[in-house]
């Protein structure tokens, strides 16, 4: 197992700068953000332009990673593959395909995305749509020796009522995903607030997890008594502000990382555990983000066998 980080938390820094800093701090791998360079949505970045990616770009990227002794663990493009607008949906699907092609050129083992959801259709209808969209992408990935992984983020902010906006949030849905040839990019933080034990959920599926993310979560149960499990309903200016929990860097929340890492080892996981920094306390400036990443490293490094 190696300890890495997702580059999306530093959207304004070039990949060269992130790689140099990460290697200097003892990180061993990077999960590289590969969103299209459009808009300024939070927690997205464009550190690789996969839309115009060829052998020359692949050579220079591999040289960058070799220079800093880093592993490229995954290309990250977490967007809504079931977007309700047909044009947007196709653009997302096509960009996943471009990420797969770029990963193949780079020798990168995985590409990460979301299932997503059309909020105007039932869960069952969405699953049937996904069963048409994903098999060609899975086949393309397989032909290139790449695994298509889905993070279990709930993406409640994508739904107008705060319900799950990414149909990958539970082990039941994971089993459905696996039947399509998809893999899981396991993140324990999303399970805790849903009432799912991250370790018990993880244990049966380690062999379908080629990559994992390390994000923590801080729960405020007393606030849940006020809002209820779905979160704020009357005033919710930020669609992702549920009101009774917040993400933290590993070590500052409620995830038991000793048990999580031990369970990954027990199940034979030998991939990258990638820190995903979305901590509002250690955010806002690059210096504070760096500090958050250092806290995460100090928390997780002792748990990973060198």
C-alpha cells in the first residue's frame, strides 16, 4: 500500500509544483485531477488536459513522476454520467472515455468517476440508464488495461431535495456496479453519516477496490436531532451544507483509520490510499491546505507498512 493525495485541492497550482511538494512531504503517489478546464466548481481541477493528450504529453508526464519518485495512481474526473441534460450527459461520458485513453498512454491503472443521477427519474430508471451507458466505457477501459472506478460519494448537493445524487452510496449499489464491470474507489467518510459502518461495509469487497480515498468526517449528532438525517430543509443556501456534519482531513474526524487500514491489509489491498482534502477548517489558502495535507500524512503514515 502507498500513501497518496488527490491534486484537486490545489486547483491553481501546476502539477509540477504539486508533485515537488508532495514528494518532499513524503507522499508516494498522486491521484491527478482531470476535469475539463471549464468553470470554477469547488473540488475540481484540471491538472491534465486529457482532451488533447498524446504520446508527447504522456512522455513528459511520466518524466515528471519519475523525477519526483511518485506513482500516478488514478485520473480523477468525478462528474454526473447520468446528467439530466442530454448534451451535458454525452460530454461527461465522452470525457470519461478521454480519461481512459490518457490513462492507457500513461500506464495509469485506474480512472475515477461517479455514476451520477437524473434527479427527475426514479432510482430504478436511473439504474437502467446506467446499464446502457457504462458497459461501452467498461469495455473501452478493459481493452486498454484500465479499471473504471466509482467513488461512493453521496453527492447530495446534486439533488434538489438533498437526496443521494450519485447512485453508488451503499454496498447494495456497489454489488450492482460490480455486475457492470465497475470497481469501487472506497471512501469511508461518506458511509458514516449514512449510518453505515465503514469497516463492515468494506470487509467483503476489498478485492473489488483497486484504489481508495482517505477523507474524514466530523459528525454533530445534536444538530441531526434538529434537522433530521436529510439535513437542512428550510434554509439551505449551499446545497452541500447538510448542517450536521462536515468533512475533515484524516485524524480530525470520526473515522477509525486504524481499523480501516487494517481491514484493507487483511483483504489484500495493495493499491494507493489517496488523501482527498475537503476540510473547511484547513482550507481557504494554499498554506492552510498544505497544513491539512501534512496532518493527514502524520495520521496515516504510521499505519502503512513501509
